[in-house]
C-alpha cells in the first residue's frame, strides 16, 4: 500500500529488501507504508543473532550455505526455534526439524498440499509511478524479512512478482485480489477493471479458479452507485471491499469517510448486494497510530466497529468481513497492548469486534487477520496468540479468515508457517478461557486457512484441490522447485534505519 510517511520519517527508514537480514521469519517490523516502522527491539536482535548462529552451525550439517539453509524448510524451523527461545514456547517446532537433514522437508512436503485461501492480496498496475511505495520493501527488510532484494524497483509489487511470491513461493492455493481508494487517484493500486482482469489472467493461465476479485466501492465519491451497478452487470466481483475511513493514506480532506449503519447512504447498496447474490462485504478497520485521536481527528471513529452491529443485524443475508481483525494498535510495539490484555483481558477494537455476535445476536460478522497478525507474529508472538484467541473465542472458529496483505511483505509463506505452528500458551488459555488452536491441519486452523473462506466464496474444496494440483501454476511451481529455486525471504516495505 502507498505510504503516508513524511520526508523526515522516510529519512529514518531503509528499504526492507536491502537493509534487513534475510531471515525465514522477519526479525523486524516491516511497515506497509501506512505507519512509521519501529526500531528493532532487543528481543528481535536476540532472535536474529540466534538464527544466524544456527544457520552457520546447522547449515554445514545440511551441506548448505547460510543463504540456502535460511531458504530451506530447516531454516524456517530454526527461525521458530529461535523465537521460542526468546519469547517463550508459542510455536510448535521440534529441534530435529532444524538439525536433522530431511526432517523439516518431510514436514513441509506433507503440508504443501494444504488448501489455503488468502483473502487479502495486492499488486499494482503496470503504469503505477509512485516510488514512495518502495518504502514497504525497505521497512519489511529491516524489521521482518532481511532477505528482500531489489527494493528500489517497483517491479516487486507488480503482476509477475506477485504470481511468484504468492503461488510459487508459498503454499497459497487461492488468492483474493484487492484494492483501495485514495483521494489522489494517482495512488490507486488497481482499478476495478484491472482487478477483474487480473483474476481472468490468472485463472485463464492456470486453467482453474486460483484468483478471486474484489470490487472497491467508494461511498460519497462521485456516482459511486452507478459503479456498483456496472460491477454487478459486467465485472461480477466475488465480493466487495470498502474503507469506512475513506482515504487510507491521510485523514480525508474530501470527507470520504462513512458509516456502515448509515441507512440513507449504505442501505440502498446493501439491497443491491443482496439482490445480486454478491453478499460478502469486506471492510478495512483498525490500524491507526497511538495518537489517533489527534492525528486522525473527526475520522478515527470511522475505523472502529461501533457502526457494525446495527448494519449486521439489519442485513442478515450479508456477510460483513472486518479486515485486520479491527486491531487498533499500528505504530507502536505490541508490548503495551499485551500488558493491557493480560491486565484487562481486552485488545483495543479487536475485542469489540469479537463481542458483537454475543452482544447483538448476529451470525454474519467475520474477522480477517491481515497485517495485524503479520506484525505481532514476529514482534510479540504471545500477543499474536492473544489476538487470534480473542477472535476465535468471540466470533467462533467458523468466522475467522486467513489473509496476509501480500505482496507488501514478500511471500506469505512465513505467515503461513507462523499460523501453522502458533499455539496459545497454557497459562493464557486458562486465564482467558481460550481453546487450544491445535495442529496445523486440525479443525480450527483448517477453518481459518480455507474452510471459512470456501464457504463464503462457494469453493468446493475437494473439486478445487483436484483442479489445482494438476493446473499450470502447479506445474510451474514443480518445475521451479526441481530446478533448485529458493524462496527469497524478501520483504517489501520500510524498516527503521539502523543507528
């Protein structure tokens, strides 16, 4: 996503692709350009040092260079072992996966066929000229993925690299292509027509249904309802995407923020959505800085979920999918949020979202985890466990969706592995009545990775897997692996510049 960092803030960042250590799991926070990246913490420095140490020690045992080891399944396992050493036992990983040749690969091969539907992915149009977007790679490299390269080239955010990062370098099987609205249209990532063209190109090339498409709707901007009518008639999106805050870069000067429960503005749109059968409404919420009340005056309330209960109750035939789990914290370390959670049992705005079904008796509210999970999984995995536990406890196992916000953070494989291995610590489960997340292919994680999205998007999992395992993209991936292709471990964004 484009950045709204000032020049002074940009001067304190570096390209994630070149400035950060190329770890299988990012060892620094990578900004997607919507916030200023935090410096690497002492804990993250310890994780990075331990990963390097294991790569040098174990790489030789595997007959690999450091770079090849870090790109391998064993290197991925080593990264989670290092995180457990520093943050406590949160990830399910055995020492043998890193130490013994073949153990991690066998696990990875066994999991490679897992059906994963990523409901939030992005790339930019070919004529996109805003070089500020490159800050994403800079931030990601410093904070999350030191292996990123070519961070000064917008190619990394475009179609060809998207296909490689999402469908070749990760276990993602189906991806939903999204967009975003901006007051300055030169920042538009993709038009609605281009999103649908991307869906057609991928599915035509693959010979299967690998790509889904959003149509971005923009209340209060021009004749937006005419665009809705056109989308229903000609674009036929799989679902809708909206930003209640309007422009996600800056508090909108054009006043393009709106509420889900605005009967006059929104209900005619909902009526069209229901009638068309395109009944899933995806909404960006949360992700505001700590000083949101002053930096986003008059706008910040539109990023909360206070407008959701009435809309969900009034429109039971619609599915409201709240992106990023409505997590408010954005520009600060998760440490303070974890401390608050352990004291109060609440996470700002995410808990509000999770409580809507029980408070209002609705069953059509969902949470997508997106950037919220990406950031806390690498900076404070215990908070990641609290975040996922909160959503699952409140919304239910069948209403939490997998999304990564890729390709801003490079290949989503590290996020997939983090979720596969994540477990809520026993003390947290007891204190907050969380259920265990279970194994990577157990009921809860299978529902999050694909089951819930498959239900919303009418995907027959068995039939889809049958088509996907023999399609063109599967053949490309197999050829790539056979030729010795390695995951780049690259992240694309901004990281804090080293002192």
